[in-house]
C-alpha cells in the first residue's frame, strides 16, 4: 500500500506570493492533518480535516488555510507569504480522527525569499 | 495546555551502547504517547505508540515506557548502531499531536 504522498517536495517563493501544497493520504484513510516544522518552533499542528470538514485548527494566522476533497486528498494554502513561513510542511493521515497512529508523508520544503 | 520536553537536544555515543531517551509532559491526562524517528530532510516514521492505559511497548531493540503520574516517557534503544542515527521525537495526543523539539542522536562506528 502506498504511503502518504506530498507534492511538490520543494518550493521556492518570494514574499507576498501565495502557495498551495498537496497531500494524498494512504488509501482508505479519511483523516488528514498538517504540521509545520521549523528549527526554532519545532513541529506545530496546523489543522485537521475529516470528511471534507476542518475539525481542529492550531494557532496560526488566517493566511494559513486548507481543504479536503471527497477522495480525502487535502490541500493547504498560505497567502501573502512571509520569510517566517519558510519551513517543512508535513502531512499525516489516519483512518479516522483519534485513530492510534498517524502516518506522515515526506514533507514539502518551502523556502520564502 | 500540554507541553512536551526532550532533554538533551543532542547525544553522541559509540556504537553498541544501550541508550535511554527522555520525554516529559505537563498534562498527565494524556491520550497517547508516540515516539517518532526523523532522518535528515525526511518525514516522520512512527516507532512506538503507547496508549494511555498501557505502561510500555516493545519493537525489536526498542522499548518505550510511559509513567503518567510522573509525566515521563522513555525510549530505550538496545545495542545502538550507526543506522540508529536520526532525530527522535516524542508526541502526546491523538488528533492534535503536541511534539517535543526532538533529540538528535549520533551513533559513531
């Protein structure tokens, strides 16, 4: 069974631009979560989606948004990029919310210049 | 609000040593405690999951324990190998994982 896939793997953007990242969960998994990883703050929870609905949201500004499609694939969008948004963005999937184990993708490395 | 701490931030050891990695958390009413491994530039690999009703879990050379009363979890790695070199993270929670900052382990041949 294929693991969690994220595209693109690397992105370079400039301040003020917007970006969309994509995540395809493991087949049969219906819950998708997003995390941001930076050297200073570590891993921080962004949001979680299940059945096309956002169930939980972390403490991030409204520039960060996401959605989930009927096939459980998810996208996250960051508008008006700032230098501090440079990070590794990780997506994780699980069978359902609160399932024991979340399976992580390889991440998208975003660099904002 | 749950806070998870891992100390030290880095550890370098010779091959063959038995290791204990520490993780502490502030809220004893945790749901799960997970240990992950992260290789440079890669995503996270789940190593062990301890449910709140459990005390420990084992997988091969790895053993993780959970003591909710003291707010601590430990990951024991037996007979360390160079291939164990990675960053190890612990995380508390179920839907919203709260992570420690991780511990970078280097096992020298």
